[in-house]
């Protein structure tokens, strides 16, 4: 095992710089960021100066990701624009560089197959860095499901409900790729926060698989109204027709018969929510009220469940995941980012297959491309390819490490 992981960072916008500044610097005992890259030179210099100030060294800086991949890095954290995720990941695999891939949906099924085909040719692991899988609630409910608390899990729900109107509308000024996506696409462009933790509970690609989905998009009103209200009818975006529906609802069918409902809701005023829900034959969990409902115990509260709100804390003594026992949940996203990048460092240093691997990445990223197809066809059902080519029902994903999922 390597002493320190020589890591490159590609993409230094909001997400990439934030992770580098708040998480990678904390892991300086196991990670050395030897190179940073962004298409904008000022972002490169900002990151170099930050590492010099916090870690005492200045990583190589470049605007060419190929130059970074050829610089001797052993692993790479990819946080560039969504359009480039798979292109850069495949280039890294071709060079034997372990891949940490930031979340985001794919633009085509062909790209997802390219990701899988490149891995199967090079055998270089890809870790999809979905931080919500390491959330306190997500891990606790996974433990509960594995111990049979919910009985047979029949249905799950989740959402990415987050008011992003300012970030999208200011896309040109802050150089953010969401703006062009919301102008040109109509899909669930960000499914993984909700879906990947659910997929771990339902054993997707490990005895179960997603078979098909349907997606429906509402009309698009929120961004136009926000722009006109904030800047007036003469603003350069006031006459832009946004293709992205304000609310996209996706219903997924699994091989085991389970269903999943996803919602993307990012252009209307609202409070943040992931609406994480696990519903089984014996019990259910509802994130928005942090409520557990047990059959035979809570039926008296069926019509007025307010006394049950926040009762999930009562189950922590028995079901809290070991990662959260005594954990000081500070840092990005309530401590999720530190756990995620600690996991990435451990697996990359060992060169091991990660808990969210390339086949998982292909499936979850494919949801975006398939949702776009379904919406374009009038909410028609579309089939999910089997990226494991038949191995999903007999894969032996044994991993008993600290950060296993």
C-alpha cells in the first residue's frame, strides 16, 4: 500500500474547490494533491495558493486535464462539468489512474457503455462519490433493512429538492454549467443523491437491478418568473425559453418488483429536502419528519402522526451505523463529505474496487439519459440496459471494510 496517495483534482468550480479546501486538506496525512486543473486559469491559481497556505506546498497547475493525468498522479478526483465526467474518467482509466467521480447524470446510454467498456479493458476502478450514501439516516435505515426491521421493502422515494434558481440564473457570471443544461435539456439531471442510497438498500447490481423507468416533466415557469422579478423584463435571460421542467417525476421498476419514485425540484421556491423514504411490510421511515412508523406499535397514531415526528432518534441506540457512532459530523454537507473522501482515499490507496463501482455509476448516471428519452416520448416506459451483462443476480461484492456499503 502507498504511503500517501498522489491525487490530482480536475474541476475547481464550486464543488471541486470546496472539496479541495474543506476535505482534501484535512486528509493531508494520507493524500498529497500533486496537481490541479481547470479550464479557467484563475481557478487553478486560487487552488494552488490555497494548498500552499494550508498544506505548505504548491501543486502543479494546468488547464489541460491530459497533462494532469500524465503528471504521475495515482488517483484523480473529477469535479468538472457534467458533460466531461465520462470523457475524463475514461482518459484516466486508460492511463491507469484510479478514478473518483463526482456525481451527475449521463448524456447518453452510449457514454455509460463507454465507461463500462473502458473499465473492463483496463480494470482500473471507478468510485462514484455519492456522499449521501454515507449520511447518518441513509446508513441507519440500511442497517435496519438488513436486519429485517422493515420486513420486505416494497417502495422507496427520494428527491433532489433544492432551490437553485440563483445559481442557474447567474450561470454566466459564476461560470456554472447548470444554466446551459436547463436551457437545452429536460430530464432528471441530478438523480443520485436520492437514488444511490436507495439502490444500496434494494441491492441494485447485487441481486437486484433497475428494469425500466418512466419520467414526466411539468411545465417550465419558475426560472422565467425569478429572472423577471429579480432583474426585470429587459434582462438577457428574460426571453430565454428554458426546456427543463420545474418538477420532474420518475418512477422506477426493479427486477424484484420494488418501485422507486424520484423527484427533481430545483426551480421553484421551497425548502431543501431529499424526501428519503423506505416503505416495507412491517415498518416505514419518512425523512421529512424523521419518523419511523411500525406496524402494531404506531397504528394508534395513524390519523395524527405528529407525536411520532423525530422519533427516529429513538432507534439510533440499536441501529446507528458504526461510522456515525461518536462521529463529529463537521465539514461539508454535515460530515458526509469527510466520510466520502476518507473512503475514497482508503480504496484508492489500496487499489481496491470501491463500494459504488463502475457498474453502479453506469446505472445511476443512465437514469438521466433515460428520463430525457421518456419525457421526450410522452412519459413512455424505457428499459434500463444491464451494464453487468447478466451478472447482477450473482455478483459477489464482498467488502467488510470500514467504509463498505
